[in-house]
C-alpha cells in the first residue's frame, strides 16, 4: 500500500511537471504553475494562473539627474547599460523572472532592474548568457552589468564588485516521499541523492561539507549537478533525486506551486547583488540608485508585489563582508 501511494505521487508530479514544461514552451527551466501572490489560487497543471501580480510599480519611478551624473560620461551620453543576464523561459524562474503568455518578461528582478534604470535615466540593452558566463562577461567588458541572483562570496569579490539588492538563502526542496520534513544541517542530507546547479554557492557548500557525513558515521550524500532545473524536477518525480538544494525564494515558490513537493528549510543566507567588473565606476551609481528606490518607497512596493518582503534589505552595500 505504501509503495502504491508513493508511485502515485511520483506519477502525479511527473505528469504535472511535463505538462507545465510543455505549456511554457521549453523544458530548459523547472516548470511550475504561476501565481506569485502568497495564498492566491493555483492554476491547474499546464495552465498559466491569472494571479501573476500585474501592479505597475515601475512607471512612477522618477529619474534622478544627480544619480545619472555619477555614471561614466560615455554611458550617460549613450543612455544605455549593457546588461548580461539569463533568459527566462515560461514561469519557472518566478518570483525572480519569467515570461508570461504574451511573451512579456515578468518578475521581481525584472521590475527592480527596470526601476534602477529609470532612476539612473538610462535603459537596459539586454544580452543573454548562462549563469556560468555572466561574471566572465562583466570581467572582459562584454557586459557593463551582470544580473543572475549572484550571492556575495569571497571568491567572487576577488574578481567582481557587488551592489547588493536583496538577501536570499540556501535552502532545500524535497519530494513529498522524502522521509524527513526538515533539513537543519548538512548532516541531515546524509544518505540522500541531492541535486543542485554547478558553479554556484550551493555547489561550494556541498563540496566544503562533503566530509561531515563520514565524520558523523553516516552514509555520504551524493550530488548531481544540472545547469537547469527541469531535470531536477523530473528526478524528484521519478525518485532519482530526493532533495533539491537552491535559493530560498525560488524553492519556497516551488513548494507552494508544484504538486507533491515540500520545503525542507534553509541553512544559511547570503547578500545578493548586481555584479560589475572589479574597480568599475558603475558599482556606486547602481548602489545609490537602489538606495534611492528604498528611500522613495518604490523598492518596498516591488518586493510587496511579489510577496517577498522578508528578503528586502535596509540599504544596498558595495562589497559587503561575505559569509561564504
């Protein structure tokens, strides 16, 4: 009876995940029904929820000539900033970013960076890359600014500068079949199949903690790496993966909107920031623009719209002390 119930859960999750991926037009990211407001009704699998928040929180932002004057003269003159970011597909990346049924990019990050551009009196010229190529692109001048939910780490601060805009955590999402309901330490992962993204703070944490299980006399956790999250969700559905390790914002969203998954907790948190080349004169105007949005209330409206007020920061910092 237990085995049949377990198989049924996995079939339901697999079907929902596949249907949602098809509805999004791509399986390049994890598929999840939309619905960014906490408590809003969840759409049926494979459909787009009507509850994606649609409040306009950007058009009222007023340009600040003093902030534009902080930009390098060449950038101020051309009126654009070259942005390197990942290309969203479907609604899988919410609350950070996604693409609605009309093909419009939506999400917390989209609203926030558009508000920053308005405050600085410029527009974004967007170029898409992968998580692994954005930081090198800012180093070699391909991008003026990199945006990819980059957590502040000691290693990254050696090669790029940060202007922080939120705090995100390192957390766990499990299949409903996983026996545990809470992960508090890395030793709680012992014996499980864990999936995460390569080149990330999550990989760093798992690698640094790899010896903890044997030291505690437990079986090691085994890690699989995926550059996108769609195969992770399929792995959760078919039992090949037990737990996903990723950003708190996204995993809380997934737990609320993907059938038969559960949020297992957060073990740490990290400031997240926009990245620019080391020593770039853009770090200060970007940080100052974020602080201007905080001061005029626009920042609060953006975070309230997407239901993530608890990840907001009181002030943007340039290169804060890392905890990883």
